[in-house]
C-alpha cells in the first residue's frame, strides 16, 4: 500500500508534461497519473513540485486529480519469457495487451512483461551447494527459454553473500523462490528467476575488453568493406527512401549474434508491421530454427506517445545488457535514433529549456554518447565474455549529414555506413556509399578473416577500394570530355570498378539466393573480380584492345554469379574461376603467337 507521503495532486498539464505537487518525490521515480492511472516518470524537482513526463496521452486528465509515486524508477522485468516477445516502448507485452484491449492500447492498461503463471523447468548449477559464496552475476541455474537460447538465472547486481538454499530441479514460475542468500550484514534475501533493473542505469560488469571478432551480417559491403566488430558501435545514416530500415532488418535477420534486439523507435507503422509479420516466418541460417527463438522486438511507432519513444531505446539496451551478462553476443538495432532525439527535443521544448542546434537540447551529444557507450565487449561477473553491438539508424532531414544528430553520432561511433540517395535512385542496393563510409575495425577484422577465410582479404579489399576511388576520378573526366579521352588501361579500370560495384557490392534483400552471403562466398566473389581485373590489365599491356576484353562472356557472368550460386555452392563458384583462367589464357596465347610471328 502506498504511503500517504507518496500521494500528490496534479497542478498543471502541458501535453505529456505534467506538474504535480507531491511531497517526498524522487528524481527518476515512476508515478501513476490521474484517474486513468497513466504511467510517467519524474524528470525534475523544485520544492514540493515535481515535473513528470507521461508515457501516454494526457487528453482528458484534469488538474486536481491524484498522482501516486511508485517508489522505484522506470524499470524492466528481466527473466525467462522475454525471448520471442514483442513489447512497446515501456516493455508492455503487445500480444497480451491485444487480447485485453484490441488493436489499440487502452490508456492506463498495465500488463506485466513476464507471464506469472507459466512454469519453467529450472536446473540448478551443479557447482553450487549451500554454504558457497555467490555474488553479482553468479549463475544459480539454467532454464531452456527457447530451443535456441539457454537462459542463465543470475544473482542480481549488488547482492553477494553465502548461499543458504538452492531449489532442486523442477518446474517453477518466475516469482517462486529458487535461492536464499545471507548477506555480510546478516540479511537473508530470497531470489526468484526474474529481477527488475532501472533502464537508465547501465548494468555492471567486471571489465571492458577489446573486440576480437567481426559481426558477420551476410552483407558484402558491410562484412568485406566496412566491418563491424562484436561489441562495436555503428550507425546507418541516410535520407528518406535510401534503405536504412532494410539494412537494419538484414542485419537483424542474418547476423551471427546469439541474441537480436530490434527497437523500432518512432518509425512508420507499416514498416514495423512488416517486421512483426516476417520475422516469425524467417529461419535462422545458423541453427535452422525460427529466428524469433533468439529475437526480441520493441515496437514504438510514430503514432505512439513521444515520451515512450524516448524510453524505448533504454528499454532495448537494458534487455540487451541482461543477455550480455549471461555471456551472449547481442546485437541491438535502433531504428531510428533521429526519432529518439526528436522526442528529447519535444520534451525539452515543453520544459522551456534553452534550445541550441536546430532546436535540440544542449545535452543531445552527451545523451547520445551515454547510450552508445553502453555497447561493448565485456567480461561478466559470472558467465565469461559477452557483448552488445549497438547499430543505430539516423534519418537526417534532406540527407544533410551535417545536422546535429548525424554529426554527433559520427563523433561517437566506430563504423559509419552512409547511405546515398543517388545510389538508391540508381537501384544500387544496399546504397552504402563507399566514399563516405568508414570502419575503424578493419585491422582487427583482418586477423579474423586471415585465420578463418583467406590471408589475402585485406589486400583484396584495399585493391577494390582503390579501383572505386580511381573510378570516381575517371568518371569526372568522362563526363567532361567523353570516354575517347581515356586510354585502354583507364577504360579497363572503369570496367574493373563496375565489376566490383555490380558483382560484389550490389546485393538484393529480396533475392532468395543472395540475400545472405557467407564470408567464404564474399571472399570468392571479391577474389574473382580482382583476378579478372589484374589478368585483363596484364593483357592490355600485351596490346589486347580493351573492347575485346569487354566483350568476354565471363564479364556478364561475373555480374550474375552472386545470384546464380548460394553460399553452399562454392564448388560451382570455384569452377567459374577455372573458366575465367581458361578465357584469359586463350587470349594471352593468341597474342603471344602474334608477337612471335611479328
């Protein structure tokens, strides 16, 4: 029962911002507003008055209604039952809400994130016995949450002491006692299979480690040219229609992370509906099971309350950290951080705070940095190494990358996949611009590529990027004076760059064969393009006309081969390599004979 000191009165309402008079209120505390019981969060205190941001529309709420402090900050429930779930921006389970409220979320509805009635098969940690010392992150036991995810039941952060009792193997609901711990102060604490954690507070870890392996996404322009490490920070900026959502969905579908958390933050409803409908039908390329068995979705569309949009990123990253603490590699996709920043701007404006760049609050950069810094590869307290890879989409108005959200994000992240409207208009997808994009992880990723795939990866990547850079220079000359001004060697450079763009960089998300590309296939395609270009350049030096090379059937096949053979058909791709060698040798032999005759 709520103490009388926790009850306040509404004094003023300004959209989602409500001023209440509530003695004893705490900054960050969660509250219930008015007769409807709308949920909100205290964001400012002045004397007896508190400013509350509400997660639902305040239409119909009147001054004089009651406000009740709940005594804890905005928190999420963490335990078995999260995986495969679809939640709104404050972790309400949308599927359960739909059963009670229909297609629209009724204001004030409160459904727990985790099912209290469901029984879970708990297996205690065989290495623990009563009398053992346990602490934050110690593994008490396991639950098979889905066939793809073994859920480790952890001692909550901040709790340490002597294990008094551990439940035997059996079926328990999430509120049942599975362990008792006696702290150093003599208090006996009962632990269940779930815990609560405030979303704005990063979960603790033993120490932060450097990333050592790339996040394999199955997308060639990302993996082979601008790699992202597990535990890294990345951004996908681009104007409207450039394909940000598709890039993020491809990463969510095909990345080799253990867990995927997809946060739709303020995006259009039809895009999120597509995610919600297609993800349950997808098959995980690594396990062969349903992708939703290792996926969490947070859906907060643009027509949902703006303050819940701001909270959704924190909800997603907290759940990602929870699975990281179990020793898993987690990738979190935030689509998009621009909508999140717009929520900050709206709330800031209603609070009367001084606006700075384009109306955003002065703390925009620090808030962005604080969110991205929650990504990383860490050594957990009890489950080994785990990581959170955070990739945020950015939607700069008009494609202006100098606007505040994009420019601040660029200063924070390590991998930048810049989408180009020109490439998108030319139907070149993914429309990641190889000139503007960058990755700070190339040398670390190279170690993995050299060990797992081929030691020539970094050399081939550099050669391909050099061809693309040369293509940009020569294209300007062609636009000014025409292709006749170029030598045969220069025209072959343009052909080589075209092979890189069409044969390697382009990849259709709708192509059943090529939507996912293994690292082995990625390198094989890149190796083929570099081999064709180098062999052709050598032939041109022998006097072979460039037109003869451009008419070779192998060039047309090189552009199509990515869609002809899947990642499991590497033998056919290697057979094409022999075809290329034969075609080049025939031309070489012919011109060698002509040279001998001369």
